[in-house]
C-alpha cells in the first residue's frame, strides 16, 4: 500500500525518461533552454508545449476509458471548438469567444453522454456519430474555408507565456491540478472507477451511474474544446478539415500508455498526461533525429502494439507467475 | 421476422430517398446516374463487403482506408518505377495485404487484444508505410489502366457500367454467397454471437479470426487496386477516413456493430445510400460537400437508435418466450 | 420409452471411461491430485464435491481445455488425450455447461449443425439441414421451429438442443455441468427423461450438480471429490444421504446444515403497525400486487421455485424495478421508491443473487467495496476520509471474519463466501433497517455457509429487518419468522409461527389451489 503509487507509475516515468534521454542522445541541444521575449524556448519546453492539446484530450479520455467507454469524437470536437473560436475571435470579446467554444464542447459531450448512458449505445458507436458528423459541422461553421483571426487575446492561448512558461503548458497543468483536486479530493474517482469496473453492481450500491457516465463525456467534450482553442490559437486560425485530425487516436494511445485498461476501472490523470507527453517526446525525437515526420505513424504503431502486448492478459498471466514470490 | 426488419427499413429509406431525388431531378432515373453510382462507390463497396464480415464476427477493422492508400502508392511505384507488370503488381499487393490482415487477426486472437486497437495500430502502420514509400502523388500511365477505364458495358439509356463497378457487384455477390450460404459464413455469425461458445463447439476460433481479418485486408487491397484504376494514380493520402464511411455504410445497412446480425444486401444498400447522398449534393449544386458528413452522421444516428429500439423490443419478447418453457 | 436392459454386465470389464491418477496443478497449487473416475456404459454417474473440490478442473482436464500434469484417460480401453474441447468432442466426449455454450443469434438448425452442415459444392444445404434438425429433435420430444434463433427459446430448450447436438455428434460420454441450476421442476423432469433415454442407449453420463435430491432421483453411482482428491466411488442406492454429505464435507454435520433451534419467542407481537409496510405493491407483468409488513428484528423468508418471482419481488422492494401498483409506508409515512438510491436513502440494502455481476466490483479493494454504498449515499462531494474508510473496513473485516484480513486486496481474489461477507459489510456500513438477501449462501463453501446463517440470525437479534430468499428450505425454516411462498410471480401463501416448517412450505409450493386474491 505504501509503495502503491510509485510502483504503479514507474514504467511510465521510466519510459518518458528513456525517450527524453534518447532525444538527448540524438540531439545534444535537446535540454537547452533559453529565455526570449519573456518565454522559455527549447526542444524540451516544446515537448510540453506541443504536447498540450493531446495532454488535454487525454485528461478527458482517461475518465471516459475508466467508465469502460471511449470517445472517438474528441478530434472532431476540437475542430468544432476551434472553428467557433476562430470565427468569433475578431468580432466578439474574449469571454464570449471562450464561452461559445467551451459551451459547444460541453454540448457535444452531453450528446455523447446521453447516447451512451441514456440510450445505451456502445460508446465506440455512439461517439462515431459525432466523429463523422462533427467535422462536417465544423466545416459548416467555417463554410469550408480556413478561418484566420488576429485577436491577440485569443492568440495568447497558443503563443503567450505566463512566468516564462508557454500558456498551453500552464493551462494543461492547471486543468490537471483542478481535475486531480476535483476527482481525487472527492469520492468522484472511486465512483467513476466502480462504475467502470462494474456498472450494474455500482448502480445497485446506489451510485448514480447514469449521471456519472454523462458527466465524464461532458468533461471529455470540455477538454476537447479547450484543446481546440489552444490549437486554433497556436496557428491563428481554424482548419476544420485538419484540426485535431488523428488526435483522438493519440489521446487513446496516451491513456493506454498510462496503464488504463480499455475495459474500465482504475485510472490515473497524471499518468495520462505523462503518456501524452511521452508521445510528443517521441514525435520531437523523430524530427530531431532527422527522420521524416511520416515516420511518426510507424513508430506509434509499434508503440501501441508493444504497450498492448505488455498489458495483454495472456502475457501478464505469465508475468504474474514469474513475479510470484513467497509472501 | 425481426431479424429482417433493419434491412427492410434500410431498403425502404433508400427507396424513399431515391424517389425524392428522382422527383426533384428526373435524371436520377437514368441508367447513367445508376451506373455512375456503382462506379463512384466501387472502392467503398468492396471495403464494405470485408467490413461486413468483420463486424458480424464482432470485430472492427480501422485499417482498411490506410491499406487502400498503401496499395495505390505501392502499385504506382511498382508499375511506374520498378517496372513490374500491372497484373503481377496486383498479385503481389494482394498477397501483402492478405498477410497484413492475417497478422492483425492473429494478434487479436493470440494476445486477446481488442480488435479496435490492433487495427488502429495497423492503420498507423499501413499509412506510415505508404508515407515512407512516397509522399508524392504518382500518376500511373500503364496501358492496362487506360484500357480498363475505357472498357465498359453500354447500358440502354447511355449508362456505362465500368469494370470497377462490375468488380464491386461481383465482390458483393461472392461475399453474399460466402456469408450466407457457406460454413465459413455461419462461423462468422457464430463468432459474433460468442467467441467462447464457438470455440467450444469445435470451430477453430483463431484460424477464423485470422481468416476474417485477412479477407478484410485482401478486399482492402482489391479496393486499392480499384481505387488506383479509378484515379490512375497512387497517393499516400488517398482514402483517408474511408474506414469511417465504410463502417457507416455497414451500420446503415442494418448490421449490428455488436456482431452476430446483419446481411450483405443491407451493406450494399448502405453503400448506395451514401452514394445517393453524394450524388444528390452534386446535382443540387448549392449544397456544400460537408453536408455529406452531416447527413451521414444523422443517418448513422437514426439507424443506431432504431437498432437500439428493436433490440429492446426483442429483449422484451424473449422474456415472454421463456415463459413458454419446453414443449413436451 | 423402453430403455434397453442395462449393458453393465457385458462391459463391466472395460469401462466406457476410465480416468486413472489424474493430476493438475495451477501455479504449484494442486487442483487435482491422483483422481480416479470410472464411468460405465449406460450409466448416469454423479460427480459431487464442494466448491473448489476440483470438479471443474476434472472436466477441463479430461476434455483438453487444460493440459493434465499426470494420469491416463481411456475410452473403451483406448487411451485418449484431447488437446481441446474440439478434439474431445471428436473422441466422443461432449460437455454441456450450465451457461449453454451455443449461439443464441444463430438458428436452432445452425446450432445443431455448426461446423458440420450438409453441403453441396461448398454451399450449405439449408433445407436438408432443417429436415435433419427436425428429425433429430423429435427424439428429444422437442417440436420447435428450427429456423428461429435459438435465443428465442427458454434455457431448458437450449440445454436440450445442446445435448441433441452432442449426441448427434456421436458422443459416447456426455458431461452435464450443473444443467439443472436454472431450470424449473417441470423442465428438470424433461431433462431427466432425456438423460434416462440416452443412458438406455448405452451413453455414459457424468452429471455434476449440487442438488442432492436430483442425485438420488437419477444417478446410478456417485464419485465424490474433496480438495482435489478422490474421496470415494459408491452405488447411489447403497449410499445414505448422511454418509454422502459426510464424504463431501469431511466432517460430521447434520444433513440440513442447521440445528433447528427452538426459535426464540420473537413472535412477540408481530407489531400491528409494522415499521415498513408495502401495500398492494406490484408491477404489471412482473410481480402481482402483494402486501408485506416488516418490523425490526423480523426475518421474512421468500420461498418458491426458480422463476416463481422471488428475485423479482426483491428487485421491486429495492426499487430496481419501479412498482406501478400500491404504496410503501415507513413509520406511517408514505414514501416514494423509484430507484435503488431511494431505497438506500430509506435504509434498505440488497445483496443480489448474481454476486459477481451485480454485487462485487472485482477490481476494487475490499475496503473500497465495503465503503461503496455508504459513500454513494453521502454523495461524491462528501468523501469519507481515508482514515474513516480504513476504520470502517477494519471493523467489518474483524466483525465478519473476512479472510484474508487485508483491506487492500482486490475483492475479486477472495473466495465466494468472503465476497458475500464483504457485501454484507457494505450494507451494514450504511446502518440499514431492512436488508434484502437473495440466495445469500449460493455458491459458497459449507464453512462460510454456516457463518452466513449465523450472521443472519445475529443481525435480526440486533433489530434489523430481513427479507431472505433461499432455495434451501431447511435454511429458511431455521431463521424465518414468517415465510412467503411464491408461485407464478405471486404470493400464494404466508406461513407464520408453527406453520413455518419444510413440509408446510413444500405443500404450499406444490399446492394446486388458485392463489389468494390479493
């Protein structure tokens, strides 16, 4: 019990450190950090900065996966939120812009949650609907164009800095902190884990499984919208076709790396973020090593397979036998 | 009877949609539009046949779009750069694709991993491999290609039933027979019902899983060939996101994503339905392309909600049936 | 039906199935240790033992689902070593499990002929297959539409279809693993008729069950396992019940596992008010309206056959299903009961029969499972501190003697009896006034069984009201103040005081009179 946390996160931390060290090996300037215009720059900082959108997505995804669900629509929701933010940015005040974009994310999450929890549709299917239609909706908002904006307030969400740290990094860290306090500081975490591990038993124990399930999809929608705002602010525009494309897969991969079972139950918010950062560190490393960015996909495929193989019940059965020592 | 209900509804919705289109644009009744519907959706249809097998067996294959992309690039390079005769290149790519699918199936079975995530890795891998081959769009100029695109059955009324359209029809026909009339097909349904029970009934689950994913990838390879013939080029970004269209077509065709239920004819109708939406938008001229995605999403929702409702009804009727008990 | 004369005389020399010295260990722990079993031609042979005795492992080891460490299996004198259920089937050994291992989404005919459908040019001959199916099922007195999905039929029919498939695949040995657990008496009769018929044709049937009555009703001989070892092999007719139970339990115990204590005079005024009163409670098509009044310290037993509406009643009482008739008053005040949360708010608790799927959350620890209902009632925003959780868990682990006494162990790793105790703890932690227990002793080894019964008695002396569903009438009789007998989803009799005895309950269950007007 005393050693539970470190033991649980150890492989993930080790993997992250190893990837960082490999990056350092291929590019000795990897850990170089310089301060410029009140903001820190450098490849190492970049891992956190570029990794922010996926980290945000994985903060949402990890809770959805904990309830034995999956949210395929986060990439499309990013596109919708980015499209709304970019379209409104130059004509409306920042609070209105943020409210509209985040509100859209919450609505998308609510839609998914209702399909899953009320209509009882399998999560992968329920969220597929918005994955397909969502990008169309985003294109509807931007009318098929790439919408650009100049609003400096919104742009700060991508390129700004607080105390030298890029805003996306601060934002992600804050969301992580808030989420940890809200979920582990209360009994929400236990109720979510119970719901994911055995929804029927949880309902009979008096847990509002339906509300819990809707809530995690709404949360996922919120996180996706936030990621969409960051992504749009970063490029000063919204591209409904490509914003958040494939990122749902990165988010799922991050959660899998974090050691969550796709069958629901135990989860760790911090490890999900770490998973996202590991993925970004690999991306960065591949670029630094001079490989073409296309190489990313192949590497990710191999990582997914390796992580899954490591978690495979058949293999872990063997591992348990090997690890069993006289108690 | 309830088993056929989803397909009947799909057919009715398709007929209704077609009627609406035809009322607004009488040209929809011409053989030309019908023939084009088949030609334009040939690659999607071939993918959907494979996906139908996979989904009925209780799985999912997210890699098919990437395999199409890989195939087109591979063919373009093989024919144009490496000088391999087109037919030999076809054989080669079909072999590679089949092996790829069989490997995914073996991983799913062998390590008890969810198909969704294994084929996701397959999707990355195939797409990455095609990027590594080439990121350029490569035109294919082989004489076979122009011969194929020139050849067509002339239909009365000016329609041209192209080779790729005929290939799709043949694949649907063969797929329907394999699914509904062979032992293999029965085993596919069995796997979708329960993998454990199927194994206990003496069906080799592993071999069948590998075969099903191999079939899906083989058809994805074939679809890639068709796509390559259709566009006369190879491009690593071709058919991005097509796996979603394919899944949508299968679901709109009345196949349960949970496995065990569905019909090949339904998938055929699902593919045509997507083609119909696309054609309508093209005819209308004022509607933008993104409406395809939105309407597909709406249709997906409608059909999934409908299936959910019929399942709920079926469950209720089973409760009644248990009261019947054994008939002595 | 005229079973041919027993062929045992002719073939006694070579038994149909001879298992010798079968051993199997899991991670160094022996699950089977040198077990011998002999099955003769035309014999129905019971394989008995407590949970964990090794029955399942035995079946798996001889059908190749798990590999055996040592021992031989001979079929008609020839050694067989199947490596999968499939190979076992080909060798002639077929198993029908409690959860029927067929495909509900396929038609009856496909289920009968899956993997061996008649074909022509590679195509299945559907018409021929259906014709053969109908002919085959006729032998089992089953006249059903073979073109309909199997899932449309009752579990009993599905069992018969599974047996028909096995027999048609020229099985010589049929292993039936708890086939009667979810069948009603009538369906059991049909199954037994089929079993006798098949045995008459020379098949050997290995019958695993925990219903001793059924063992005596149908089997010829009995093999008892205990802790992976063979205890003995006897002729059923020559083995008294007491002796059988002694063999299974390895200790002296009265047959009914209860000592019929002279019930304390708790019948002191069944409290005319009744703290918790369900009046005309019911749901159309689910459970007919009934009255139920419970005072603290009372135990009400619900008796009846499976499918009589006992579990359904429990689910209505707990708000899992919403009643559309009647009302509930607690201490005279009308109360709404629309969900389990409502029920829990009013101090109800419910241990469902399906412990694994509806009770425990296997992945979570014992501590988390124990505090779950209490925490859910407090709401997410009022978390129990870790110290409070530890204290609650520790208290109940000690009080109920949950083993191993480790609150941080995932509950899925505990034995059934300890899981059940942890579930009781979950509800006791909410300090309930009414606890509904559905088959609290099912699937639990005998030691824990007795403890649970002791707990039930203790709880009611502490002022809890209890509704207990059980198939074990002796058990009910030993603690219930009142027994409600159910049939066809309605209450057919209420027995109180002197009338609470096994004979009366049995008579009430069997009674053919129309139920009392509600």
